[in-house]
C-alpha cells in the first residue's frame, strides 16, 4: 500500500510502514513496525497534512490504526457480508471488498468514519 510519503509492507502477522524521502523518494526509513495477533489480510494507508492513518483488514473487521499501530476504531462486518480481503484508501474514502463479494465504502475524512 502506498500513500506518499508512506509505504506499507505486510505479512500474515506483521506490518511495516516506511517513510520515503529524498530525490524521487529514493530513501526508505522504517517509520513503524508492529505485529497483529489476529492476522493481517490487507492494509491501506491514508496520509494527509493533518493525519496519517493505517487501515488493516483482519477477520470480520477493518481496524483504523494510528501510525504506531494503536487501534482507534473498528469497522465490523456481519457474517453475511463476510471478511474483508482487499482495501483501498483514496481522497478521504476507504473501500473494502469481502470474501463474499460485498463492497463497502466509508468516508474516513471525518472524525467518525461514515459508511456511504
């Protein structure tokens, strides 16, 4: 996942966030690294002048995390909707596809994410 100047790389249990800098963003520095006990299915980043957020898909929810990996909010999914498997954040919106072919979209530019 990429939201300049941030770049995310993840495995099933760990997330690393890099901050890109320098000419053509050629320099990568680890901004944070953390493990997630429920497993990581997908990650999306949103970086604005005011805030940087990490969105992490795990089991039956999407968690909104701080850059340090602390959970700020949780966006739950019903059994009928399935588990989130794909995330994308762009322009203040978060889109999520589930393993049951549902798509949910939230406006995450406000303090409280609002489903649209």
